[in-house]
């Protein structure tokens, strides 16, 4: 038995090699909207990669990077893009694929080609400043989480016993919201979420710029992801102890009122998070809170 | 005295838990990460996190048994005091994460639910659907964001750690990092530098790890003089979904929730798996390991799956090795509730619903048990001294390592759901040590040191950018390295292959110097960053191969058929007994020879200098790992008798009356 | 910093947007519904007599009518429209990339809002006495049916009215549905679906009423309506004038 195992050890990688070199001479054509630097001009560049069954947009980009040549054979810099986990939990690889926001790792070439024709178009997200090619600056996504205080306000991390008891129903209600990976799809597809790009001035210190950028972020729509996280923590027994602070943030400028009920967020969410339910719940909570504040103050 | 400042590299579970606790202790933290910390590889952990709990306690479980399972599963290759401390902290850590809002699955009464994982007989694993790692990471990310808002933490996301900065005494005084957007270099002076940079799966090309798991940060520390321990121990996860870009993990929780591994008894049975009758299926794990069934430790499950496909030729498909992992007997509603996340991944990437059709899976590189060597201070009770400045410190004073990138907790094989625990534990436990270590008398001025290091790094960067004429493609070279490593240094290892592979990797390292970069710009240049980290893979690949080559035994994930100790052949009781005695003799001899940590120090040209260090097994004496071995019962009997004899002779050696 | 002092609108964005939302329902939406249903009474088949009596009812408010109109119709409408334009200006429809039903409705809501506003302004100028200085103000509340019918005779006007009415009704009934989400009346997808059915029923009902009224106005016999109006006017005159005791004028051609 052992001998046999040794003899076939090579088989483990055989699959990988087959996948890499096998297949027909069919090619996939890709059109990428490129931009060399932040604030620079953008332009389309075309590439061709050999087709393989079951490949996704990430493997297409990997091949483009390895080849570093455009369709007409010119040597070009490899396309820059963000990715990490490749299994749709890290939220890195959001881009516009054939015009729609989605994760590149779960965009399978076979289905793209069968629905949209044999050229794939890749563009960077349009609601965030482009850093380079398909890489965008999504700091505003995380600022949104900070703005709505998306955390449980625990009194330190020392051992104070277990957390509150939670019914399985409440856990199941909350769980989908906790799967939000801050990918930004909901924001990209939202017609109410506008791009905010701030550029550091020459005479500005790092911290002044930081402050100005935060203020700029806060002036725009906070977005479905942050509203949903606010609702998640407002439903947690400890989290809700600062529910009012979250509602205050949600009713500040750029808050929940900016939602236009297009409901694209829920339609494009790769995790199928019930974002519109969160938004409606936030609307209800804000209504009650605003009325209470009006009369209690 | 200046306010103490700590530099944490890596924002996964370990880095974030350390950052949270450090901020809480009043230290300022710079947190550097290749990606926004919320996107760290910890999100990929699916199944759960282990600790003793109220339920298992009443079934006879204890922290001690958690320790025992961990060191037995790890084939006794880890120092036991840190593991004991970790097992002791388990319940507190779960409680803490629960308080932080992790949506653990609940019982009908509202308590945390638990599932069973591999290598234990207890339901010790708390879980949040099938995305436990993601949930734990988010809870810590949220707390760190809170500290960031409070001004105690400054995040440097999309920054690359280039190396520690050491002073003349060899103490780490900070680090130099590079902004991956502007490509600018920056000095980060710090009272302590903590590496929490995870594993190095990319050395194997495709693995279950994220694209950031290049191991480059650890490699850079290693080349600066930090030791690397147990490099040859790489966990190959038994169940992954094969893919061209990545081997996606199928969590052990699939088996924890009742998933069964099988192959048709007829090779490459063309029938629909659902229509193959029970009698014509081989549930080989359950057949060979009646006690643990589908939940044997990972190294064993991996070898068995590998074996059934290769030796027995029973792979489900002919051109692609795989076996069935079957969940179809479990109600859909239960699956959605407990495993929804991972089943969706399968469905999304394979286009098949695993609730209806058995999944096809095969082992894949998953976890680095080895990592930077770190120290600890043992307490009187056998655990660790909390706050000792030695805890988690590498051999370079002031440089610490936690999480997957340290070598400390998992020995020769990690048990499922122990990694999340070790990451959070090492992060939390490190913090008071740093609070004690930092803020002493400030050392000599380091400006000069940092200037020199930045110049060196700029030089290296410029040199790389200038390489446009080379004839090597870094991506092709990486694929070559990955294929080689996967072939010779995963499930089955042979000395002739390892020896040849070592030379091949040395050659690849030389070829790397001829790598052409296709992007010569100085703005978000991923090409040059990748080429740089590829160059950093070779020293680690070399130490993995060298460690594996030198270690002539089988231990945990390290399996060398030439040195395997097969089970007993005899059926006659007397003969069996004799064989068992012999088996135990050779086991004892092997233990004496090989129960040692492998320590690699970086020599010239990135070649490792390997030495071995004794292991603290003072809490639980090593014993044969007998999961399912033929004749295991006889061996166990002989071994027990020997242990008892040894214990009596120890007692006899104690002078009479000394105990009273 | 120059660009950091928020304007009044920015500081009270939530309150203003909520008032905007509310104004769409009360009083504007409610008025629109009443207005369309009143108009639909033209379909009673009595040469506009029922319609006239409804109009009379409204106009019985006498001098109070003007402040009431401004307070409950014109000012809320102007407010709703002004904020509406701010909202439209701050959004960027993307229905080309994301052609989901919800997104189509989002886009239509804005388009119909603009159409409805243009229509309403024109409608007021054309028929309300405020439009007189601009050559409009064709509607005479004492001769409700006939003046309305005359104003609606040109085909282009009728088409414009049909578009305007449909846009207004869509805007109102779709707005009713989104208002329920905004205020948190319906939160779950299932509740939203149920509410949607109701809003569709309301929308279809009001559209029927509105288009029916339009068709009804255009198809009444103007001379006979005028006759009826003259008679009714005389009647009123008689009732309120010095000869109030005189017997009522006989109803011409009453059915």
C-alpha cells in the first residue's frame, strides 16, 4: 500500500497542471477600464486569455498579470486589482463585471459568457475613488461603520462571564446581518450613494486632511451596509444600550433619510442580507425615536 | 518617559485581539496590514472554536482533557505549558467573544450550542453558523474600530512589513513598512513589534489560504535572525473543493454535523451517487476508525482519503482525485441553519446543491503548524506566567509572534477549531507581557538605524524595478514552486524527492534573481510587491524541505512511508504481545530521537541551519498515537504497563516518609 | 475650513426629508385623491350637476378658501417639489445597469415627480384663477363642468392631461408604498409585498377615476351643461337674492 502511495504522489498536482495547460484554443476576450494613478485619465485596454472550464474572473486577471501583454501583443503593466480570500467572504474583489457590481471570485466565466456574450468588461467601482485600474479606495465603507458605532459597547475585554442569553429565533434573525463583509456592492448599486473624492491639499497636514475627509464622508449617504449594522447592534441585548447614539447617527446628515427605496442594495448583495428590512426597521426606529425626542426633551 | 507604542503587523484574529487588549492596557498601537483588517484570512475559518463548556464538563471533560486531546492530536510535538494555559483560557475566551456580540448558534434555551470536531469525543466547539472565523474577526474588528475612534489605535491598511529594525545589541526597535498605494517607505519605531501575519500557504501555490498568506513577513523576520520552528509540519485539510485558482475549504463542521465520507466500491462508478445503494458504498473512515469515525484527526483523514483514491484506485472521478462528502441524509432545514455559509460556497463555485447531491472533495494545504520560534515562562502550576516578558517573544528581543505565524500550540498536527482559540489566546495573553516590557528606559537614538534600513529597502525596491530584461516570469515561477512543494512536501514525503526538491528550490531562488517585472511604475505596483514576496518564499520553502528531509520518522502531518511503524500482523496472543513489546521499544527509541522541535536559523543565501530542541512534556507523557492502528489495543496495553512500572520505580526512588 | 459649516437644510436633513415624505401623503396626496374622486363625479351622467354641487361644496368656504388653498395645497406642494428636486439632483439613477423592478420604480418616481410638478403648475395656470394674469384661469367654479370641458377639448391638452394624471397617480401610490418603508410601517419583504398590492389597488383606482373624469369632461354636452349651470346659478341667486321667497325656477330637461 505504501509503495503505491509513493508512486502516485505526483497525481495530487496532476489536476492542477491539467487545468493550467489543458483545454481548447478558445480564448476569452476581456476589456478592462484602466487608470494609472489616482485622479488620472481612464482608458480601455483589451486582453485575451486562454479559456478554461470553470474559471472565474480572478483566474482571468491572474492570467492577464502573468502575461502582461495586451490583445495586440504590446507589453503593458499588469492590471491591478484587489482580492484575498477568493471564496466570497473577505469582500475584497468587488468590481463592475459587464456593468454590474459583484465579487470577481464568484463571477464564473462560463455563465458570464453564456449570458452576456464572449467579451467580458471589467471596470472599477464607480462610487469610490480609483487608486489604480480596478483598485478603489473604500475607506468610506469603514467610516460608515464607525459613524453608526457598529460595535457592542463592552466594558473591557476581561472575563466578566458569558454574554446575554439569546433565543435561537433572535440569533437566526441577526445572523444574516453579521455576514456583511463590507464589500460595497450595496453602495455601488445605490442610486443615492454618490462618489466622494477628497484630495489632500499641499498645505494640509495628514491629520487635518484625515479630518476633512471624514467630514466629507459623513456628509454623504451612510449607506445600506451601515444602516444594517446599526440595526444589528440595536437588536443585541448589550448593543442596544447605545441604541440612541446609533439612531442619532442614522438621523444626522447623510443618514437613513437619504435612502430612495430603489432596493438595489438587497438585489445585488452577494450575501443576500435583508438590507431593505434593516432599512425599514431603521426607519421605524428613527420615527419612534424622533417623536419621543420631540416630546421628552 | 514617552508613551509606549507597539507595532502590530497583521490584523487577523491574533493581531486584533492583541491590539484590543493593548489599547485597553493604555498602550498606543500602530496596526499594519496588507489588506483592510476586516478582510484578513481569519474570515475563512468556518467551523468553530474549541473550549470546555458546561455541557462537556458534565460528561467528564475538563481543561486537562482539552490539553490532552490537543497534544495527543499534535503528536506531542508542542511544549505543554502554553497549551495548558490556552485550554484553561478557552472558556473565558468564548465568554468574551459571546459578550462582544458573536452570533453563536443557540440552544432552544438560549445558551450557546456546541458541535463535535475532529480528534475529540466531546462536543467542545462553539460555532456561529459556518462562518465562525468571520464572526470572531468582525467582533474584534469592531472593538478595534472603537479604539481607533478613541485615538488609541492607528491603522495602516494596504501597508507591507519589510523587516524588523534591530539595534547593535540585536534588540528589535521597530520596523520599516511600505505603503502599497504610494510605494513610499516609512519607519515605525516601536517599543515592541508583534508579528501576527498568519500562514504561508502560497508557497504551495494553491491552498485553502487567502492570497495574502505568502509568509513574506515571517520570512523577512527569519532572515533578520528570528528562528523558525517545526517548519515541516504543514496541515493538509482532508476536505477542500478543488478549483483552478484556489482550493476552497469545506469545513470539518460538515462532518461534525454528520457528514459522511465515502466512495463507491466499484471504481469510478458512473451512476448518480444518490442511486448507489448503501451496500455498494465504502464509508472507509467509519470502517477503519469505528471510534472516531469521520472525525479522526485531520492528518489521518487526509491520508486515508489520499490512500483510497491512489492505492485503492477508488477515486470518484478518473482524471481528478476526489471522494464524496455526503450531507444529503440531513434535513435541509438543519443544514441551512448550521452549515448554510459553506454550502453556499460549494453551490456557488461548483454549481451543484450539496443538500441534494454529495459533494466531491479532496485534501488541500491548509495550515502551517510551524512558525516563528517563541519563548514562554512556565508557571508553578504547569501553565504560563501571565505578564512575563518572555511569553510569545522570538529569539530577537522586542520581536514577538502570535497566531498562526508562531510555532507554539499545535505541534505536529492541529485539531480542528483549535486555531481560532490559539490566535485569540496568544493575542490576549501577549498584551500584559508587552505592557510590562514596554516603557522602560528609552534606548539609544534609533534615527540612524531606521534611515539605514529605509535606504536598504529602497535599494532593493529600485533594484527590482530595474529588472525589466530578465527571462523569468514571477507568476510562472510561483506556479512551479507551488507544484513542486505540493508534490513532495504534503501528504506523503520521500527523502529522494525532498533532496531533489531542495536543490530545485535553490535553483528557483537563483532564477528568481532573473525575474522580470512587467510594471516599473511606482504607484500600486502589485507586480513588484508580488515578485518581492515570491523571493521571500524560497527561504521558507527551503526550511520546510530541509526539516522534512532530516526528520526520518512519521509524526502528525509529517508522514514518511519509509519510516512508518505499521500495525501488528500477528493474531496469536503470545506473538501479538511480543510484537507489541517490539513496537513499543521502537516507539520509545523514536521518541527519544525525534520528539524535538525543529529549529531553523537562516544561514547565508537563505539556507537553513537546522538544530533541535527538547520539548517540555512534563504534564502529559508522550504515548503512541493509535487512532485505528491494527493491534492498537495490544500496544496500548503494553504501553500502559510500562508507564505504570516507570511510575512505581519513580515512587520507589523517593525516600520513605518524604511524602508525609 | 470653508466647506464645513452645514447649511440649515443639512442640519435638519432628517426632519425636512420626513416632512417632505409626510407632505406627499398629507395634505398633497389626500387632496389629489379627493380632487380626482370629485372630478370623477362628472361621470354621474347628469350634465355635471353632481360635479357642480361638489365644487359648490368646496367653494362654500368662501373667503376662507384662499388661505386654506395656500396652507394645505400650494405651500406643501411647493415644499414637496422643492425638496423633491433637491433629492433628484442628489441621486443618480442607474436603471440601465440594474433593471430591477424596485430600481425602475425609483427612477419612475423621480420622473413622474417632475412630470407631475410641470403638469400641476400648468394645470393651475390653465384653470385656477391664479392663472388669469397669464391668460389662463379658464375654470369658473360656478360653471364647473362646462368650463372644464371646454378647457379639455383640444386633443393635445387631453393627452397632456392623461400623462399628467397618470404620472401624478403613479407618484402618489408608489410614494405611498415607499412612505411605509421610510416610516417603518412595513418592514419585512412579505409585508412590503402586501403593502405593494394595496398601493397598486389604490393607484389603479385613482388612475381610473382620473382618466374617467378626463374622458367624462370631454364627452359631456357643453351647451346642456351650460344650461344646467345657468339654471343652478339662477337658483342660487334666487335663494340668496331679495326675491328668495319666489318659487324655484323649473329644472330644464331634467332626466
